[in-house]
C-alpha cells in the first residue's frame, strides 16, 4: 500500500484490512521517499494515497477498497 503518515484514508484502509484479518501490510511511504511517488503514478495512473495492491493486483484507494467490501468481493480477493 502506498501511503503517508498523516493520510486519514490510509489509516482507514489499514484498519479495514486488519478487521478482515490481514496481519502484514507492506507500506511504501511516499512522504518519506517522495521519489517513489513517480513509480506509484506510473503503476496506478493516480497521484493520491492510499493506493492499495492485494496480491499484486491494484484495487485502488480507500473508497475502492470499501466498495469491494460492501459488494462482498473483498474476502474472496484476500483469500487468493
């Protein structure tokens, strides 16, 4: 997950994933390493954080993650 320390949506995404049983979240902090933001934009086409990947599949930001959960699709994605 591409994130920053103070991003409330990054915190919410992490909390949602933890509620789903995810114990290890690899965070790429673009506030500490701004040069990594260019790679994030190249991979995702987006400039905002969080940008979340599950099993190397880009799922989007927090709103996208929450929508997957609401649609009942997040559990299956996490099970892969």
